């Protein structure tokens, strides 16, 4: 299964954000924005690409809106009321509260410009009724398989990044976000998630921004200087977000400097927006939040609403006027009145779209601005630019991508050349696959998918049992301080009734299939002439003594490998391997060789499992030194051989007369690969 | 799973308290304080009303101690792993726990619950302080004061409260915590929002869902790998303030712990209609809400009457949602009857509390949220305070309050069982005024509570508000939630037992552990697709699986292990039987000569080496001298057996 990402807007550009993601049969629309730069069909995303038939309810599982900016929500009323989508829509509480203001404002501007309105006031209200508000970190189960969750994004009040998860495959769509806290909002925050895909904005794909405090100080100084000289300050801004942030800044400064110059908000709109900000203060930064009990930070003391009659009133003042960019409306009217006077100041916070008066003021220092054919305004006032932008910078984007470490990254909401640079950087520095599809382009990614099965208790228990290993250091031959706990879960996957999967422990298989377990064993019995061995003579009459001596030696050796040697009822046991002294003269497993009464017989058996199991080592590593004690050298002649089979094993042969014992030793590194025949006691007579 | 009810609670102010052991974790559900027990202490400001001796007989004249849930005190706190707090009242006893040495549990509560109980605890500490400051330290502390004779000489009503029904609860009395304890306690609380998923210890998923009782109050859903549990505390379907009871999130769990039986005394003899669907249930709730509004309106009317006749009104209440609604209604009624009577809210935390309720629209009911969306304040009192119709003061002796004090007036203040805070002083002032009115919530032992203020000539209006789901709706609700098992308190037995064939109920008794048998559910395992690649084949019935198992966020995952080992392992488990015939045929095929003595189950191998194969009941023994021959034979044997 794959994740498909269809970019309907904000692909290699800024404006009309809209991305459709399909995961495992669910389709989620992230944002539904409009483009401010167009007034024809290009202003909305091309919804026909979602569904040819126009049955959007079947084609889209849900819509998620990240914040209330028009380039993220502008097309929503059109999509729901005109295109007829009636499915679920999610956004945060503040977005739901503030979005209608933005939409209504935009609609009025459209009507004011004499354009045909795309949706009515009622459309906006009806659309908002369909919206489900969500809280940060609240888990929303859209349907059985689809789950979404919002995280703080810090871009504007209520801005959120959204996480969506279908059947174990997770994605995050960031919307616009800010990784550094500002005057009134906190920094973006997200959990470390397992992600297949991250779709991030990249407005400032290459810019690294410095601290904002210097710019804030500069702004305050400029404003203070102007009002101190009796000038008027015009700050054209949009109703929500920047206005509140600058206002907090000014209000605070006014308090500290004990200034009495009035601060005005132009339309009723902004005052009303402040009410929302007051109620939703929990969505701001901690510092601002803490003011709720004493004095709500959005309860501006020095702010009054502006009356048109004050336009030409004498005396200094500061005025926030909508819309931003001086693109028309009231801010333009004020501009006409105030621009010609030298003592006045116009502060332009943020980005201005080409074609607006704001853009003209920002590019160079014009002395005259043409409004239309007939009107020309002399600009003698001061112009102050303020580059406050609540978008993350390149470092923030990189930090987020690194923090989340998704399998794939998609860049949207940026400018193509800069995005290319960032894309290359993400690929080279973080080694994460990254692309920046253009509008209407679709990209596909593989997705994580989990098969769901039941697991038997025995399987879970066996997997959770610690499997400690204390490996010896290769060089010093001393146990190192590392403890290995490598738990490889081995089980058996079965399909019950051809449908439901179940994982069981291997011990349960036989019961499940209803058969009888059959062991396959090897047996071998051989003799050793020990009566000649002086060192063993001490306990020669005593079989237990012989086994005991063997036990000591082997425990010594196997202790290192983490295998336990047990001595029980005269038998030595290591895993399934058992060896004992055979008293049965007619032992059926005494296959070959000519034995005489001087031989002491050892019988051994072991399961086929230990013969095959790769992790069990049955090449018993007996050291040369020990061989000498077991088979004293004055009786046995030793000969070390090299690679007999070309597989790294050292062979030591001990010969005493016609009797020869071959001891194959393997090097430590070799143990793991061994699928060996047990070497101990394989004494071949030649 | 083991469940022990430590206290079944009583009324809004004393939520139930339970201990739950789930997949090895001890989970404490709520940690309340029995505030009604405060009534055994004498509010010393009353001394002037009586002669010293007379007063001593009635009530205990000591600095108040506080009664916690006995069962919690008996528990070794260091064993508790998780504490879940369902409502602001459920947190009042928590500082006693958190200040105990060895306490290390993780505490979960909703953000709003944490803040609201912070306000309550702060107020309680402040009022207790005021009590101490006003009357000085007592010579005797609580336990020095009591000896057996004194205990024996107490009137039975006091003795019952002091010692409990079975005379064992003296140990649950504690001196109040300090402001520092409260702060420390709150720092340990992990705040969540509704429906937020938090994970304890990687395996227990905990979620809170609104219960409707109070702002921030919640029910819990616990998900362990093998069992889903939901815990229903006191809940209200639709409330005028808090977010509605979110019951859909609790549908279909393995075990439902139901601890909300608000009005168990009535209704048990009512006939039940079993077949109602949930539409009816919710419709009923709407009626319930209307009834609630009627009650509030009635209270307002009574207040108006008494104000008109020149008497003042005292409304001591700790129920935030009721107070908030009353405020709005009272202001409306005052307006409509054109009365210029001030409403005073007197509490050390009132100002902060009211400000807080204005900034949490996310926790409020739909109507309030809609108000917010339409740009209106969520509660009217913001405006009313600005219009100087409502006045908020921290204490009775605030200078501004004294300056503008006028009677008649309406005072709203915290309840504290009428033993602490402004309520005491105001009762003292008004108790003999027949025109004045006291609005009390039913449930507390009113006689005892009002004892120090007797003779009482002021009117007393006792009212009861919904603080849970009505008993007759419980079966319907339980059916809707479709749990596999229900735990209900034993006092609901006569009511629910007749329904036991449709409702799988188990009844729990206070302080008697109830063990549930181990869940038969199997763990759900998420196998990453590269490990489970063999599954693509639908025909496949069985295959080996190897990988790394880990548990994250309550889910078991099996993913590809780090080391990919080259060697393919052969079958490890064999079943079936090797029969002699096919073995001999097989041996011949691989070029091994062997013979079988008739009647025996042994094959003697002669060529290419000597050997022996013995077929036993449950095993096959191969005994060959040569390694390669042994492998050859064992491979043959494998092919004759079923194996994996």
C-alpha cells in the first residue's frame, strides 16, 4: 500500500494551501485555502481533481484546517456550500472562532471591489456549523481507522500542526508554524512520532533569522520618536494576529514609559477580535497566559476605538488600521490623509503583495505614489519596515524534520528556488527522502503497515524473558562490562480458519495441529582406555570421580559460553547433550571399533535440535593444556594440525599407539556459525 | 485484575474512591476528603452565642482535623503506581498522599480539574489559617484531646462520624496540609485534556472523557494489552455549564466499573422499561436539564421573596457549575423585579476562579461554546461585574466590602460544611432574622451542620441538584455501553439483580477485594510487513516467524531484528510417526543399506558405515559413527515427519 500526496495548492508557491493525502483508503484534505493574487478560477484549488463526478463526500474522509489565514481556509465555504461537501471538518477552537471574521472580512472586500461574491454571509455561517472544534493533543477518532491529533504550531492564535494515522501509518501536516516563541504565542511543539510522511511549509527555506528583540526595540524607538514629535503613526495590519502582537508590545511600552498618547484600533472588527483573544488566552504563550487572573493581556489599557472624526484631529496618536499592505479600505484612506505630513510615520509589518501601496512603499523611497490614474499622493512621511514574520526559518524547518525523522518529506508553501536548496539540504544532511511537488502533481510513498495478529501468552512470555549474555572481550579474554540482552522472538505464525492470524510458541504447535511430538535423537557410545592414565588413576575405580573431573573441566569451558553444565545422577548435561559412563556391555549404540575390557565407555545422546541450532555450540573447546592433563603427554603424542577442512578449525590429534583422538577446536568467532557434530569423545581408532 | 472499593462516597462533595489492580499496576481512583465530617467541630466564632459549657457538650471545640478515606490511609503509598482524579472534589485528599514519604505514583487529572481543585485547596488552607489566626492555637491537639472516656461520652451522632460505623476510623483523621503541600501536590499532577491519550509505563493507555458533572470532571478509559476498562464516576448527561457526558467513548469495554449511584434511596421500586433506545435516554436528559433549571429558578424566586421582605440571602455552595448558573439567573431576576440588591461573592479565590472560568471555553457545554463563537462572553457575570451588580471580595473584612456593605444582599460563598470561612460569620449574623434565607444543598446532615447556629429563625431552603445518573436510567445506560462485565456497588444489588440475565453484573462491597479471573483475551501483535511477508500467500497455514518484540504505547510490535543471520534453520518441532516400511524404502533411495530384524523396530545400517536406527513411541534414535552418514539419515527422518 502506498501513501499518495496530491498537491492542489501551495505547491512551489505561497497561497491556496490544499493537500490531499490518501493513506490506506482514507482521503484527508489538509487546508482549503484561496490565492490572494488571483481573481479568476486560479484563486481556488482545482477540486475537480479530487473527484470527477463531484461526489466529494465519497472522495474525502475529512477536512483539516490548520489556521484561520485565508490562504488556508479561504475556499472552505465555497467547497462546502457551493461544491456540496458535507463530511466532517476539523479545526482548533480559536480557528473556529476567528475564521468567520476572516472570511466575512474577505467577502466584504470582494463585494466592495465589485467582484462577484463566491459565497454569502449565510454560507460562511452554515459552513462553520459543520466544523468540529478540537483541542490540542485531543485524540479524535474520525472513523474506525482514522485518527487525528492537533499540536501547537505557534504561527497565529489557534494554529496547529495535525497528525493523522491510519492503520499504523502516520503523517504530519504542519500548516504554517513558528519554532521560536513571539510576544504572544509559544513555539511549536510536537511529540516524537513514527511518521511515514511529513508535509512542511518552507516559506523561509533558506533564511536564518536573528533575535527579534533588536527589531522590536527599533520599532518602539521609531514609534516613540514620532509621537514625541507630535506625529501620527499608522500601522496597517490585518485584523488578527499581528495587530494583537504589536499591540501587546506597545501597550506594555506605554505602561513602562508612562505615555499617554492614544492608541487606536480602526474598525470594530479588531476590537471584537480582541474579545476572542481574551477568551482564548490559553492558546497563547505561558507568559501571556499567566496574566489572565490579574489583568488579561488582551485587555489593552491604552487602546481605544477610532472614530473617523479623529482623522484630522491635531496631536499625536498611533492607529492600527485594516487591511494590511494598504491594499484599500480604511488604511488607504488614512494613508491619503497622513502620508503628506513629514512628522508622520507609517510602519509596515510583514510581507506586502506586489501591486499594493505597501509594496510600493517598501521598495525604495518613493516621494509620490499613484493610487490610480487621477490620484497621486505625495509621500513625505517616514516609512518604517518591520520584518516580523511568524514563520519558522530554515533552521527551524531542519530542526523539526530532524526531530521527527520521517521516512519522507514533502515541501509546500514556499518559493521554488529556495525549496530546491532546502530539499538538497534535507537529503544530504539528514538523509531523508524529500520532494517539492508542483500544484496538481501527485507523489506516492510506501507506507508502514502492520499485520494484526493475536499472540499467544506463551509466545509473549518467551519473548519477554531476558536473554542475557556476558561476552568476553576479544582481546583481553576478560568478561567485558557489556551485558547483551538480545531477545530474538521466534514463534510460529498460523492462520486460523484461513482468516485470523495467530502467533504461537513452538511448544504449542503440536497441540494446535493435534499431533504427537516426535523427538529425533542421536546416540553414540565409545570407549577410552583410561587405566593407563596416571593422573586419572586416583579415581579410576570411581566412575563418579571420572565424570566429576570432566564436569569441572567442562563447566570451566562452557561457563564462558553461557551454557550450563549439570551433573545429575552420574550424567553430564549440556542443553540436550548428555554423557554418562556406560555399563551396558551390550550397548546398541556402541557401533564400531574394537573395544577391550580396559576401555571405559562413555555413552552420549543429544537431540537433533542441538545438532542444527545455529546458536548452540557443540564443538567443545578443550584447551590444549587440559588435553595434556586428561591425556598425559608421556602416553599420548600430540600433534597440532592446521586447517583440515579449510573452515578455520584447528585440529589437535593425540595418538597413543593405535588410538587416536581428534579434538577439533573452533575459534570463538566461529561458534555462531557452527552446525557441528559434537567433537568431544569422537575418538576414532585408526 | 483486582478491584477494591475503599469508599463508596456520598453526594457531590465526596466522590467514591477505589483501588484497582490492572496488569500489575495499582491504580487509585480519586482521593477525596469527607468534608461533611467537619460538622463535628464547633465553629468557635459561635462561642459568643452560648455559654461556654453548653457549647462544649454539643460539638468538639478544637482546631479541625480532616477525615480522609480510611482505606487509602491503610494502603502502603509506595505501592500505588497511578492516581486518577475524576473531579475537583476527588483531589482534596491528595496532598495527604503526596506528602507521604515513598509516594511515587503518577497522577493524572484533566487540566481544568487540576486548576479548580487548586482553587478549592487554596481556599480551604486559607480558611483554616483564618480559623487558627482568629482563635489562636489550641492547647490540645486532636488526639491528645480524646481519651476513651471522652469518646464514650460523645453523643452518638458525633461518635458515628468520628469513629465510623464500625468504630475503626479514628486513624483516618489528619491535620490539614499546608499551602506548600498543595503546591508540591499540584506539581506532581500530569494534566491532560479530554480524549488525550497518555501512556503509563509503555503499556497502559489512559484517556479521560467528560462526565458532565463539573467543569473538567471526567470518566476514565484504561486500556491494558489484554483488557479495556472504563470507569464511570458521577456523571450528568447534559449540564448547563460543563461539557456533556461523553458516553460514546466508553462503549464496548471489557469491564465497566460503575460507581455512580446518586439517588439510590428512591426509585428502586420503580418498574423498568427495558427496551428504550438511546434517543429516549437523551430525550429524558433534556427533561432532566429543564427540571434542573426549574429548581434554580425556584431558588431565585425564594431569594427574591426574602430580599423583598428585607432579609438577606446566604448561598454557601462549593458547586461551581451551580453557582455560575445561579449568578446569571439571580441577576436576571433582580433585574426583572427591578431590585437594587447587590450580589456579593466572598471567597479567597473567587476573583481568580471567575477569571479562569472565562478562558476555558474548550471545557464547557455546547451552548456556552456557541456563545463564544458568536463573540459573546461565555458567562454573563463578566458584564455584571463591570456593571457593578456583582461584587467579588476575597474576605468578609475586605475594606471595600465594609465600605459598600448593605443589607439586604445576596451572598455566595464556599460551603465548607458551615464550619469555615465567611458562611460562619454570616450565619451568625443572620440566623435569628426570620426574613433571611439560607440556601443549602441537601445531603449534608443539616441538623448537625446548623446546630451551632440554633436557635435558627432564618428560613432554610434545602434543595437537591442532580449529581449523577438517576437509578432508573442506569440499566438503559449500561445496556447501551455493552460492556462484557459490569462492577456495581452492592447497594444496587436489589435493583440490578433481577436484570442479571441481560446485564453481567458483579457486586462489590466496600473494602472487600473483588478478583476478576484472568482475561482470556489474547494480546494483539502488530507485525511489520517485512517480517510477515510470507503471509501474502493466503494458502499458507503456518510459518516460522522471527523478529524483535517490543511494546510501545500499549501495543505489541514485532519488527525485523537487527541481525540477519545467513543460516536457515531446519524444522525444530516434529510430529507424526515414522513407519518402518517407508524408512527402509527411503534408506534405499539414498543409498544406505540397512536391514530390519522381523518384529523389532530397529534398523541396522551396514553400509556405508555401521549404525542403528531405533523407532520408539515418541522418538527416533539414530546411532551412527560417521558424521555425514548421520546427517544423511536424520534428513531422511525429517522428511518422513511433519515439522516446523
